């Protein structure tokens, strides 16, 4: 049996980002951090047409800049210079522009494999130990930490356990922490596409009576498609041959990028708003999708989780010499409460408003888009929410 100060259960993007944020402070304090991850990270980055990607807000780019990682990420990050927001079949539209907001980019789109490669390469093995591939099968609360039992028969005791496994392992429920789930009645179809015209750093948010869709720019003139439909309709689209799928996508999106020429593998995900009933206990914190999972079209989920990770790292490193103190973890939750409430509320309300087919609401959102484009204060507020700095501006 071994004992460490911090055990991060889940070595994906959220867990690895937290480990990086803790790394320098842990080195100074002679802390040992262990990352437990079921899937082995690759030793080298392998580009793929079908690689999953994440939209990093301007605020998230600033976080990685602060952590000293952005220089490594930047070569494979596609800048979002403009966001075009429209409502299918209605005249109003809004456009957010990086220059108008005084920034180089509103955000960036980065392939998850590349982001993970950069994160894992930046972790110091003298401070952070990988247990990979490995799973935690059981967690037991101790008076001074947690006892973890792994699937290889080994055990670990830790002062602080951080559950960042996406909520898939059942460990959250094993601890009696329930999740509130609100189904959107939608399924997301996700794929990478290529079009005839260059995207020029333009992201598209398009709302239709059948559900919202987004196209986000990727390197090599690819785009990430996120197309939400009613589950049976999503299943029908998923099963179509490429040519027929492209034809339906083209009819829904239009020709702003010219003809859609290629589509990669398609993936389907049922969509729900999921919020954990607890995020902290003594010696335990819940992070990432295990704490809250948002609708993907608004692009807020990972960015919120990254801000949570930085706030948690700050609180841990400014707390007692032994991590896991309940007051410290409660301070983290209080620090992030407003950000979480506003971001989740913003994402949820935008999704519901622009998925509603009632004529009065449809007309109202059309006027809302028109007003958003004509009223600078409203447009700036919306832009700052999308950029992940809305709460900071509220508190400044």
C-alpha cells in the first residue's frame, strides 16, 4: 500500500489540466500526485481526419498561456475569428468578431489528441505518477483521506481524492452522490467535414426548428459538425450513406462554406443537462463532467470545467500543508458557484430557446438576434459569455 497527497481519478483533459496546475506547487511542498486513468495516452500525436476536438474559449486560452502550455498547443489550434449566429428560415442573424472585442481570437478549436499530448508531455514524473491503464473499483472514506482499491489488486491511500472520470465509472454513485439529469430530448451527431470554400476562422451557430447545430473551424480546412436532432431522426441520419447525409446537411446549413465535399466518421450522443448533487466533501472533490455535463452546441462545458480546475488548484495550494481540508474545498465551491450558475444557465437557456418551435418564441428569438446585432451592450455581454470571461467581467 502506498500513500500520496492527491489522487486524481481520471487522467483525461480535465484531470491532466488540474495536475499541471498543481505541479509546481506540489513540487515545492514535496507532495506526490497520482493520476489514475483506464486508457493509456499515446506516446506520440497521431493526426486523424476523424479526431475529436474541443472548443477552447478565449478565457481557456489565457489559462493555458498562464500554465506555460499554449506555445506547445498553438501550432495545431485553429483560431475562431468570427461567430455567425442565425435562425433557419428567419432573416435576423448576429455576428461576433474578435477585432470588435479587442482580442486576437474569440476562441480556438483543438483536437483532443493534440491537447492531451501537450498536457501529458508537460507533466513531471518526479511529481506526478501515472497509473495507466488502471481503474479505481472502490473508494472508502477514511478519517484523514480515502482508501482506493484498483483493478490490478493494488491499493492507494490519499489525503485528497479528486473524481474527474466523467461520471462513467459509478464511483460518484458508490459514494452516495447523486446526479440530477434533465434530458433535452435530443441526440448530437458529431463528425468532421470539409467544404469547398475556406472557413477563414468562422464558427457557425445555426438554430432550426429541429434543433441547434454548430460548425467549428479546424486546421486543414476541416470543421467540427455538432448537429442535434430528435433521437429517432438522429438515428435515421446516422444510418444514411455519406452522399445522402451530406445532401440533408447541406439543405439544413446552406452554402455559406460552399459544397460540403467530405464527411468523416459519425458519432451519436444523447444530450442531457447533468449536475452532481455534491461537488465537495472532506478529502473529496468532484470535477469535470462528473460534476456537470452541458449541451455541446454552446461550447461551454469543457471551458467551465477548466475554470473549475484552476480554482480548485488555487484553493488547494493556498490551503493547509495537507490537502483535503473541508473548509478549503468549500472555499473552492463558493468561488466557482456564480460561474457555474451563470454558465450552466446561459447554456441551458440558449439551447432551450433556440430549440423551441412555438411561433411566439420563434419570433421572439428572431427579434433577439436582430437586437443582439444592433445593440452593442447586449452583443458585448453575449460575446464575453461565449469567450468564457463573462463572470470575471461581472466580478471586476
